[in-house]
C-alpha cells in the first residue's frame, strides 16, 4: 500500500506545532501501525531529517504507552491499542491523520509523545494497599467472593493508556480513576483505605486538571480493555459513601 500521513510535529512543550505531510510506500497490510511508523522514521533518518517521536514499549497491548489519535479516533479505527492495530485496517491511497492525545492534563512533550505522569500521581494518592504483606500469603488465607474477584480482575485490566481521556469531549479521567478505585475497593485487602482511597484519588484527579464527567460514554467505546461505564457509577457511590462517613 501507498499512504499519505499527516502527522503532528512539535519540537517541544513550549513550541508551536503543525501537521506535516509524509508519503510512505510499499506498506504491508501485515505491518502493525507502529512498524509502519518505524518504516517512515528509517526513511527520514536516511534523508537526514528528524524522526517522528512516539511512545512505545511492549508492543503487545499491555503497557499502554503507545497511544495516539488516528483519524480522529483514540488508537484508531479498531478497539485495540495502537501497537495492535494493523495496516490491513486501511486501504491503498488512504490519508491518515496522526495526532497526540489532546487533553490539558496531557501536555505534549514532543511530536506524538505526551506527559501522562498525571496518572501516576492519581495512583500515588491512593492506588495501593498499605497493609504489610510480607511474603506471598497462602492462596486461601483471605477468602474473596467470586463476584468480587471477577469485578476486581475486570477493572485491574486497565493499562492506563489514556484513550479514555483523549476520547472524552471534557478530557475526563473518570474511567481510569474509577478502574483503579473499584479494583482495590472491591477486594477485602483494600478495605482499610476504602474511604480515603476514593476521596484522595478523585481530589488528585481534579487537581491535575482533568475535566468533569458528563456521561457521554465515549471513554468506554475506545477503551482497549473494555472497562465498563458502570465503573464510574460505582466510584461515584464509593465517593458519596466516604463523604457520609466523614473520612
């Protein structure tokens, strides 16, 4: 395939950016999207030009590092991570627009790379269990009901890619934050910090400049791990419960 790429180029967080057009040829439909960008960068380097900066790590859909907006959709036309998107989703001659996540809390570092450390600070404010665990406990030492285990596992799948924020018209991080809160608050091991966790994490989310949730549901349509909208509802209940207890 031969494709036209229009890519956001920005040399740094304090500089103006713009869309730059590139042509790529002989793209295999079996390439991943990131492999296609690798091919472009190899060509740019050979021509003595600056390669396109983009975030990536595992390339297996696990780490959440590789997020970008492709033709207006977070991660592209398929509900998966960018690294797991393959070029067979496109046609010969297509024009593809590639941009970084757009959110006030995710400032652009360079080109397609954004600073997602706001997520780290949200997790640091309460996304953990403080009880000393020592060595691995016996598997059945703390009974966990099957329903609770299923819910915890479902929300633990969140990889913190930020697609939910990029897709939300308000730039809200409610789906991410709720996934972390519900994951731990559902388990008995997370009980001691149940109230303080949700209050601290929501407060930190607001302090980081994320927008408010208006239940548009765009976050759930692009989440590559399928975190459900009910996660936000559950976190809202947990938040109100904590407020009533006066923690």
